[in-house]
C-alpha cells in the first residue's frame, strides 16, 4: 500500500517535471484549453444573468382584467378571489373606474378631453403580478378569467414572455452544442500534447518496458499530465471569465442605473467553478488516456 | 531443472525469413554460456525470445519452467524483472546522469528511494564507475558506457544475465574487462548468456559455446 502510494507520488512528480521541461508548450496548451473553455463558460454566465434580469428587472409579467361597465362588486370579488388563489399570482391590485377617471383628470394632457366626457368610459380593473418564467400557467389563468361573467377583456402580455423564454431556450441549446464541441477540442488538445510527450520520451519508455515496467507504470505520468493540463485550462478559463465580467460590470452597472435599476453582472458560485475545473481535469484525463493507449503499444517492443 | 530450456524453437519473421530453425538446448543454473555465429546467424533473434521481445513461431521457450511463448502480456514485465539485459544498441538515456540511468530499473520495480540509491551505487561500484556517478553518459568512453549498461542490467539482482554483443564496439582490453565482470557475476551464482561473434574472446573462457549457423544450432 505504501509502495503503491509512493509510486503514485513519484510518477506525479515526474509528470509535473515533464511538463515543466517545456514551459512554452505547456503555456500554449493551457491557453488553448483555457480559451476553449472560456467561450461556453462566458456564454453560460451571460444566459444566467439575462434570466436573472428578466426575473428581477423592471419587466415583471402582469395581467390586467377589465370588467364590463355594468359589473357589480360581487363579480369583481369573485375574480379577485380566483386571482389570489392562483399559484401564478404574487399580488393583486384593484383600480376602481372612478379612481382611474380622477387620475386622468389630474393629468395635464388628458384633463381637457376627460372633462368633455359625459359619462365615465373607463372600466374597473384588477391588476395581478405574476411569477416569471411560466407563460403556460399564465395563459391557463387568462383562459379561465376570460370565460367569467362580466369580464370584458383580460390583457396579458404573453408575447414578450414567450419570446424571452424561447430566446433563453435557444441560447441554452446553442451553448450546449458549443460546450460539446469545445470539450471535444479539449480532449484533442490533451491527446496531442500527450502524444508529443510520449514521442520525446520514447527512449525512456522503451527502456522502462524492457526492464519490466508495467503498462500502468508507463501510463501513469501521462495521465497525471493530461489531468493537470485540463485542470490548469479550467483555472485559466475561470480567470478569463471572471476578469472579463469584472471589466464589463462597471459599464453594465452604469447602463442599469441609466434605466433606474441596480442590476449588475453576477458571477457563478464557488461550487460551479470547482465543478468546472474538475470537469476539465476529467476531460484532460480522458484525452491523455486515449493518447497513451493508442501510442504505447506502437512503442512497445512486443 | 534447467533455467533456460529451448525445445525445437523456430522463429520466422513476417515475410518468411527464418531466423531460427528447430533450435533445442538447455542451460542449467550458474552456467556461463556463449552464443556465437556469423552476423545474421540468429544470435539476436535467439536472445530476444528470452524477455518475450519476440515470440517463437513454433517450439517452446521455458525460463525457470515458465513458458514464455504462451505468457500473457500482463505477466511479461514480471518475467523481465528476473532477467538482466545488456542490449546491442546500449539504450542509455543521455538526459540524465550515470546514476540516473542505473536508477531507472529500480524506479520501475518501485524500490524505496534510500534502498534504490544504495543498490545503484553498489552496482556502479561493481563495474568501477562509482566515481563517475554524476557524469553524463555521453562523456564516458565506449568501455565505460558498456560497463554502465552492465550495471543497469544487474541492479535489480537478476538470476539470469543476457548480453547481446556486449563487446562489439570495444577494443580488446575493454572487451576483456566486460567479460571479466560477467565472469565475476557468474561466480556469485548468476546464470550468464552472452552472444558474440568474436571467437578469440570466447577462446579465453572455458565456457560452453552454442554455435549458430544460418539459424540452426551446429553440433
């Protein structure tokens, strides 16, 4: 057990020395992996923030129920109760037609027009705030309300919510494809880096096999190298995305303030960064494993 | 029981070239045996069958009773650890010191570092290279390089030492030194098998000789 651990520590050290022997090649490979990972990661960050903006920004989905002019208090109460009980609704506000008219009379542009009216043409209105991100539930609610007595019209701006939802979905699929392609790129980069390492250490590998090295012994340092390359690339990607977000954030905050919002870009939680570095390490490991398996037996004098 | 036992061994390479034909012999423990023959007689082919670098086309090769020809690939490294190999092409690593070259087989077998260093120095001492341990192999003379190869071959204390043309590029004096080292190992119980085309060297030792002629063992 101790011998086994010692072998691992030794080949780990040997692997890192091997990487350190050609720092330029190492740097180029890490940069290639880092940039490849930074693209989908940056995209993910943008999508997360757009989703958050849609939820917490000014554009809360609202639903307005316009009543017929002859609607009674009982009709309105029934609708208000239905809204309050719906899971899609976070808050309900009532605007009485008389109040609405008075508000219009006070407005400088509308005042004169309103004064010319003989009767109040405005209906009673219930305005409900809805939870974001669930257009289907909102539309079911609209259908239910429209069918009720004395409800003249239910207005729900479903279009923008549906569009945003569609755009976010599209973005996520595109991102998944991009991430898949670049993950394959990462595997390729480590495959090739390990191939070059194997070729430069060809004499040593052949000799080691002739004096009784097992395949596992020969393979191990290259697996460490691949893992280290992937993980370093993951760290670089993290640094690139965090750095870019920090640079952009000042301008995003300025833009948000111009719209009266406190919105700012938000990074990802620590556990997601750790998962990313671990994942890229695993990709590096699999690239190295494929490379070693492919090239080792060609070298072996068997 | 013989340490090495060849029984009607034929080695045919892809393309049909027959390097060995129906070769049979046995080597007992603690023997020192020379394999001689003209260039292309099959000496190297014969030696490559021992560590399973090549496998026999037909016939059986036994080492310590183990059939090398049918051995699984996973078992081959452990067979090789019982053999000390001196290669015709030397295979020294020039990116490390003399000491580093002798350490490699010990790293492969996972010796504890202190024990490994002790054994490496002991092996270098036996071939007279201890004071050159920090040197690069490229700075050694031909004879010294060959002695380094011998040190690397014996550092894991093999029971069988196999050398392919160990004196090929050496002057008579250096060649004699190498063979004296082999004899010293043989005297402490190591079975030694040396391939050489140099009849004059063989003549100086009262050892058994296996003479190969066009892939056949001459009587």
